[in-house]
C-alpha cells in the first residue's frame, strides 16, 4: 500500500513538473498579449526561474527524481533567453569613450539635487531623461554645475502631463528629430565628439504593458523599425524601454545592438520597481548601442522614482 502511494505521488509530481516546465520554457518565446498578461508574466521570468530551482528540491523528498530534473530543465530553458547576451568578438578600434546615463524621473518626481549628484558623480557625457518636464530639467541643471557640464540639449518637452524626454549633452547636438510610435515623447539627435566622430543618441520610452498592452507592443515594434532604418554607423538608444530580454519583442529590437549591461555579466540586474514593498525584479532600463563597445555598467537610485538609473561606459568605434 505504501509503495503504491509513493508511486502515485511520483507520477503526480512528474506530470505537474512536465506541465509547469513546459509553460516556463515556452513563455519567453510567446509574442502575444492576452490582455497584457503574457508580457507581465515574462517580466517575472528571472524570479520564476529561481522559483523553479527551489521547487525542484521538493520532489526529491518523494524520490521523484524525474520531476526534479524536469523542473531544473524548465528553469534553465526559461531563464536563458532572459540573460544579458554577451556578444564576444565584436570589439573594434576605438578612439573615443563616453559615459551615458539613462533615468526615468517618474513624472518629474525624482529629487533633482540627488539626481544631479548621481549624474555628476558618473561624470556623464550624455544623459537621457524620460518622464520629466521643463521645471524638473532646470532644477537638475542648477545643481552640481551641470548647466556648464551639459550645455547642449534637445527641444523643450511637451507641455501638459509629464510625457517629456530630453537628451542633455556635453557635446554639440544637431539633426534633432522625434521618434514616433509611443504615447511618451522620444527624441533623437546627433552628438559630435571632440575628435569629430558623430554618434546618434535616442532617448526612448515605450509605455508599460500594464493597462495598455497594445500601445506597448506597437511602440516596441515602431522603435525596432526605427533602429533598423537609422543609417547612422554609431547609435546609442537609452531610456526606460519597459521591456527586458525576457520579452521576444525586445530581443528582436536589441538583436543588432550591444547592451552596456554586458560589462556587468549575463545576469540581468533589475532596475524596477524601486521604493516598493517588493524588491526590484526586472531589468527594463537600458543603454544599447551599435558602433561602440561596452566597458562599464552601474545603476543607482534616486528618491522619488520607482526606477533605478543606469550608467553605461562606452568605447566609441572609430570611423
């Protein structure tokens, strides 16, 4: 009787493990919305993969060895696509280096003095701020001598609501354009470095999938097309993309770009949410580039924002 119960328990665990592992393995490859439930679940994949590894210990008490192995395999298959890809072998001859900061100011609520301190401490050459407005931008620039350190900027942000995105730069900017496709402002301009090299910079901000999944997917797709059509040899895309490598649309968007986070290794260090009861669990703030090699990555927090800012150091490939 006891042997029969154990056999039944092992069978149940194996079936459950197969179902759970199959769902976990397929999830990062589903490019569907289902009312936003799928992209939200994909954002949780790093946490879920760790959870599966922990869960794999339980069937061992029932000697359900197959179930434990299946859960581990499911965790690996789910977690691998969510890792930051390390694109080895794409180094280049570099004759310039820059530091880029990307930050979501959360409806201009991030403390401007502390944000300015983080930017100054990073010795940033280019800053991409999203969810900001003119009052907030001016408050940041008044601190730590940033008005002199970053004297160039893109146009004034859109009035009414805090949809603004801006690029602040130590280098002259030209060829400013808007990037369509998002309910938030997205701006781009070409920065001319001291040696004469030019780098197109984009401050981007697709909306989140929560509550507006169609707008989110539309904006990700539009940004992917813009990147593919941009003729610039050197391009930096920075901001809150509301997507991680766990999302297939983002992987497609970033497939031709390198991530500053490569410099920190394959683990996707989370940037959201900050200042919440739960710790940050998803990496949705990015600095991506082509025609450049990542040499450093870091993140920081500023009271008043639910995002961590990211800092990327880049070696710019020579012409």
